[in-house]
């Protein structure tokens, strides 16, 4: 049974599991609500049979109820970005064949048309909770549990199918490696449509019987007051958050800054991941707070694969070693295993933590596995036993503030602008975002386009974090003899 996967939720437990805008919720309370929700979804069917049920919910008790409720009912949970543009939502919902969507009543107005068009039944939490059902299915761990979207070298995000078994492997590996316990308390302000928030924070905490403070957004002043009062024992964030924290601390007076730094210093663990943590950020964080950041490396398709040690040296600029249960190997361009240190190769992985497939996309699934190894597209070297990420094999993938973005997807949208005749998007180095999206465009004859107009135009067509931060207008894009844009020359 799926319940066994999260023992603290199903056992009698009156400890606080979640704190959200409505108050505190114990494990017992969330368990009853999850069960009621799951039965409401199932009604008299007994098993959702892998139905894709999407939800657009802020970080809250409702979100956790929907996620676990869909799991228990035998469905596939499709958590969506609450800030998606309509065209993005249309792609997510239609590409994986969602049939029901849960969203708060206040969003139904803007979702009605799209859901009608895609024949999706749009529901509130309360509507599902009010429905009756009596039996929940017994699930094999091989059953798919969740679909998350990831950008790649294609122009539309792909649905990554993750099984119950993979979720369990991803979570239990981290719980052991980072020594989670039921005494832990962690803030969760990262988005809940990606594994950093869903697996590393929410699921590891709930698996361990710990407490999660759910916040719909990163809020610097609120977070800092909680840090001063020792609310949390563990902190996990993307490097951009550490950059923003460092900037904030440096702008405060000494006493305020010291109180916050000491608060961070008293925690048992600070983790950085989802993008490279610059060495200067690692060093500055240690200087300010005394915390040696634990940097780890992961991916939507694998969960966490590589981590610096909990006990032992955490090395700046390195992601550490393979996590227990994950086999990591570097391969050269001829698909030969790299056996020597200092020689770069692509990171490939194996293990129970791996995803099952890209939804309805056997070609992409097949291309990403070679001889049973999942090919990450990330290039790394091993130096003195520690893995260092050197970059990615594709220039078309951009990591901005921890979000993975597809240059081709953004170009595709820009090219629908009536004044744009050519577009090339790249990521450029940026102190805050790691990489920032830069757009190089050519305009149709006689057209004019300023940055503010482009930003405004983009805002209804893509999530805000994908909107180019820089715009350069060129007469023509640099191309090679084959007519392909030479993006490295734009960099
Ligand atoms: C926000 N903005 C961004 C951005 N986030 N721009 C580029 N890249 C981003 N990531 C822009 C907004 O569009 C807005 O622009 C301005 O910044 C302020 O927006 P905000 O929402 O108030 O910003 P903030 O709350 O500070 O958000 C920053 C952030 C967020 C770091 C909290 O980006 C974030 O949650 N990132 C984490 C994403 C994540 O979880 N990735 C993990 C993927 S899983 P303007 O112009 O309107 O002011 C994975 C695997 C693994 O990678 O290993 O974990
Ligand atoms: P996503 O597809 O959003 O899950 O992003 C996964 C990608 O994030 C990986 O393929 C890496 O490129 C990148 N990534 C995650 N953690 C790190 C890290 N610690 N250092 C460098 N890159 C990272």
C-alpha cells in the first residue's frame, strides 16, 4: 500500500507536520484529510488507474492533501506552477492528458475556458472532499505517482514520469545521508512543481516525522525573523537565495546582521543545490554564519544523485560523491567510461531513484538512456575523489535562479511576435541568477521594439522567470555555413 511509503503520516502521530497560513496541522489531521480527499477522488471506482490529476495550489495543507490524496487513490499527481502563463498551462494539461484539475475557486474564472476546451473537470478541494468513496486501492510500488515537467533541448517541456518506488528511493537516500529526524523543522519557500521543493524538502521532512513551514513565496523579512528565533534546524535553497541573503545581510546594521547570521549558525544543516554554488558564495556564507554549505547535485529525472558528505569535508566548488543507491559514472564522447581523474565526461546514472520515462515520448526516453545509463547532459570531472560540474553539453539549456529553461522554448514564443523575424536566446553569466536569459533578435523592416515593450508582451505568454533580462537587436544573427545560429559567438 502506498501509505507505507510515508510511515509518519499513516501512524498515529499528533506531532505538527505542517504550518501554513491557516495554522498548524498534525500528522493525524493531514492523514484523515488525505484519506477523505483520496476517497472523494476515487468515489465508486476503487482505483484511479493512473488518471492524471493536476493541481494549481499554493504551498499549503491543500497542496499536501492533493499530492498524497492522488497518490493514495492510484492517480498520477501533476503539480503545476501557480504562476504559469495560459499557453504554458495548456501545454502541461494537454500533453499528459489531464482529466481533472484542482484549483481554488478564485482561479476558476480564468481557468474555465481552458478546462472546457480540454475537457478537464475543474474542481475545488472542497468539492472533492465532499464526494463519497469507501475503498482505496492497494498499489504496487512500480506504479507511476507523479509527472513533473522539465525543459530540455526541445522547445516544449517534457513530462517526467516518476514511480512510487523512485520517490521512496530518492527520499530515503536523503533522509539517511543528511540525517533527517522528527526533531527537524524546515522552511519551504521554493516552488512546489519541482523536486527541490517536493522531494528534498517536503517529502524528506514528512517521511521523517519533521515539521515543514509552508510559504507561498520567498519573503526575506519573515524568513529572517524566524531565523533569529531558532524556528528551523535545516535550511535548503538554491544559490540565488544565498546570494540574496548575503546582499540583505550586508545591507543591515551590525547587530541585526549578527543576530540573523548567528541564527543560521545554530542550525544543523544548510544545503545548496539546483545550480552551481559559486565558490565566493560558499566562502562568504561560511564567513558570515559559520555554516559550511552542503552542496549537492540532482535532476528532475533522478532526484539527488551526488552530494557532499554530511560528516566529512564539504568542498567548495564540488558536488561531492555519488549518494548511496545511486551509481554515477562519467563517459566520454565515444561512450567509453572515463576511468581517470581530471578527465571530463558526461555524468550518467543508474539506480532505483531514476524516473520511468518521458510521458508519451518513447523517442526522447530512448535517446536519454545509453546501455541502461541515464545521460544527464552535464559534464564533470573527478578531482581528489570529489566531482566538479564543469557545464552542460547543450548551450540551449539555461539555469536561472535554479529554474531550468529551454532557450528554444523562449525563442519559439519570441518568434510569434509580429515584429520579430529572427531570435536567438542564450544564458549569460549573472551574479544573482547564475545565468540570466538574454535575447538577440532581428526586427522586421521598419519595426521598432524596446525592452519594456518586449517584457510586457512576454508577461502574458511565459512565466515571469523565463522573460529575457536583456535584449539586443541585431541586423542579422551570426550563422555558420549550414545556416545554424552560432550561439557561442553571441556569448
Ligand atoms: C524570479 N525572477 C527570476 C527568477 N525568479 N528571474 C530569473 N530567474 C529566476 N529564477 C524575477 C521575476 O520575474 C521578477 O522580475 C523578479 O525576479 C522578482 O520576482 P520574485 O518572484 O519576487 O523573486 P524571488 O521570490 O526573489 O524569486 C527568486 C527565487 C525563485 C530564487 C526564490 O526564482 C525560485 O524559487 N527559484 C528556485 C526554482 C527551483 O526550485 N528550482 C529547482 C528545480 S529542480 P521583475 O522583472 O518582474 O521584477 C532541480 C533539481 C535539483 O533543479 O537539483 O534541485
Ligand atoms: P532540473 O532539470 O530542473 O531538475 O535541473 C537539473 C539540472 O540542474 C542538472 O542537470 C544540472 O545542470 C543542474 N544542477 C543541479 N544541481 C547542481 C549543482 N549543485 N551544481 C551545478 N548544477 C546543478
